[in-house]
């Protein structure tokens, strides 16, 4: 029987950046890039963390086209 190798979708840097963004959101320190408002949405905080990881050269899949 063939064994398939499973690779992770996100790298270690992505995990660190997302975790940091979520902690900042919980403390009320995370601000959105466009308007500068404080982020309260969990999904938005994750998106900001992934974006920072992309900029830092981490292993993150590319964004879906809108």
C-alpha cells in the first residue's frame, strides 16, 4: 500500500504571526491597516497575521482572487 506524505499548508512563521496578531487583538492593540480602527473580529485578526507572514517571507498559500 502506498503511503502519501502530508505537508503542512502553513509554515512556522505564519503560526507565530497569527498568534501574535490574535494576542494583540485580545489586548485591544491590533489596528487595521486601511482605516486604523481597532480590530475586534477574529477572522480579520487572522487575515492580518497571515498578511504579515507573507510579507516576512513565510510559507503561506497565496490569497484567493476576489
